[in-house]
C-alpha cells in the first residue's frame, strides 16, 4: 500500500536552509530539465505537465508549500478545452476529436496537507486499455486550495454599511496541470503563419501570429524570437516557454511582447521566430517564420 511521505530535513540542516535549498533545486530543475515547476500562491508543483507514452506507467508529482501556514489541497481530475487564444474553459463533454484521459489515470493521495516548508509526493499511474484507439488522451489534474476555516466575527470580514451585513471574503486558489496519454502511432506537426509586429498602446512592440497544428497529438515547445538589424547584428528579443496547441485544436492565435529596453528599431531589419522542443529535451526545430520589418 502506498503511504504518502512528507519530505523532511534528511541532512539535519536548519529547516529554513534546507527548504531554501530544496526550492532552489526545484527552480533550477524548471530551468534545465523536463521537470518544469508550476507555481501559484504558496504552492509549487513539479513537473508542470505529465505525458505517458511508450512503456511509462507512473509519475511522481512533488508539491511544495513555500508559505508560512499549513495548507490543504484536494486533488481531482477536470476536463479542459483550449480556446484559440490559448485560454482554457472547463467542460464535461469532449469536443469532436477530443479524448479524455481520466478513466485511465489513478493518483494518490487525493488530499494533501502540507505544513510550512515541507513537500509531499502525489503518485500518478496510468492503466491503459487494449481497446484504446490510437492518439492522444488528455485530462487535467486540479490542485484546489481548501481555505482555512475562520469563525465569523474574526479576521477576513468586510461589512456592507448599507445593508449592515458582514461578508467573509475567502479567495480560493487552484492549479491545473495536463496529464496526457499517447497510444499507438502518434505524430504531430505545426506551422507558423501570418506573423506581424504592431505597437500596443503606441509604445509596446507586440508580435502576433498563428499556429496551425496537424496530426493526432498536441505540440509543445518554446518560442525564441531574434531580431537581425540591417548591419547583421542579432539580438534575442523574446523567449516564451511552454507553449502548447492541444488536440483537437487545429489553430492557436498567439501574441507576445518584444523587448523594448534594448534600443531595437522594430521598423528595420527582420525577426526570426523559432518554435522548438524544450532545450532540456534536445532542442529540435518544430516550426520557423520570418518577419521583414518596415
């Protein structure tokens, strides 16, 4: 039987020093490995996405509480639609061509209580069926923060003077990460189209373009934008990590701001836009485009 473990100070270091080293390690891993870190509020999660393909059957998710109070989270599965602008919408019925992964996934524990400066592992397992059609199945693991109960009349109360009613304002935080299962013959391609550079609010240079995906799996990678000046000087002006186009979407509209602190004239030269697999995996070009600036 699996027993969740709270990771404590195994090296007998002072707690603050040990946890600082642990969190630093998570951040370093997020920069230099496939185990990227997702963070919101006082919760860190590593990795930020899970892909089961080939013979892979399990994945450990490491949760870390960086806050000063004990936090409690409920772990569940939700279904999400990616919109053309990259935002997400929770759904209950799959879109045409979309396959949910939830009934093939197992995870435990389902409730996590994390004291300050501690971590815990949530273990995920996949149980594929021989009847699964080839392609990609996707659901999202949802880590929902459970607010600490505070009696009415204490902190967190706001009073409506007009109605003389006290209202407790309790923000609820949550993080979702995709869990993907790939079955059988899988392939995915992507192309970049219609890249343009415009000034947002007349001051911020912004790149806009479209992704077009084909195949039966999603594509995921990093965007690197380089500016080449008329004299041949090349300057990196934007890096966007972790860009995905999920099935069944064929198109994604994308935009990002370009660095305006480097003295670049975005009316001259050209931009080279590279979409590649994350460098820590083995950087491979997925798509490329060029913009002649005017």
